[in-house]
């Protein structure tokens, strides 16, 4: 069975606006997006028990060029990623 939030990944393209909109969509569906210091990328909190979304989140991190907490804070300011 497909989860409702999975539709957020359907229109992801290789541009920052698309990646940011994907994060907004995930948050609208109640998903927690966070920066992981160890892996140096954005993660869904559910990755702790469900690894199916690792590649999608790696892609989003690459598109947004998030490799540090500072990168995340800058892209958050640019696209207001934490608004939800």
C-alpha cells in the first residue's frame, strides 16, 4: 500500500525549487525532515526504521547542496523549509 506522502517525490526534478517543494510537501504530510550530522545529509525521521526513502533524500540533499548544518540553515532561509 502506498503512503500518501510518497506522492511528494513524483515531481522532483534536478532544481532547488523542486527539491524545496518536495520538502514542503513532506512536511505538510507530517513527515519530519532533519539534517543528520553523521551522514551529512537531509533525512526523513522514518529512516530509522524504514530505509526505502534513503535514495530520494540523498538526491534532495545533493540538489540542495546540503553537506553541513550551515548549508542546511542557509537553504532553510532561502526556501523557508521549516515553515510547517
